[in-house]
């Protein structure tokens, strides 16, 4: 069940859930695509609590416990930007 959402510059609706999954609703095609927003190999909860579209079109996914991931809409992959374990 989605727990956060944002509308992208392209009017697509992006939703994140408690398991780190990312969903994209395209209103023109009336379809939903599912992506792994937070990689499954993480030991802790991948719960996405906030989604922000960056100026380059990628999505910043803030998680409850893991940190911040950057999701590429072009490659459909995420990389860890900032870990909860990072100091500062």
C-alpha cells in the first residue's frame, strides 16, 4: 500500500510503499508500472517516506531507516546517496 506520493514534471504520479517499492501511474496510458525503489539486499526496512523529483528528472527517495536513494527513471535503478550511518 503506497504511503507517500509526488506528481512529476511529466504529470505522472509516483508512489512509494513500506517495502521500498515504487509505482508510477501514467494518466495518459492509464497504466501503472512497478519498480524496486530501494534495493532488496538492504538489511533494514526500505520504507519510502518521501519522494522528491530532482531537476534532472531523477527521484530522491527518503527512507525511514536506510537513508536517501536516487532513482533513475531512465535506467530504473537506485543508488544510495546518503546513509543513516553517515555522520554530519
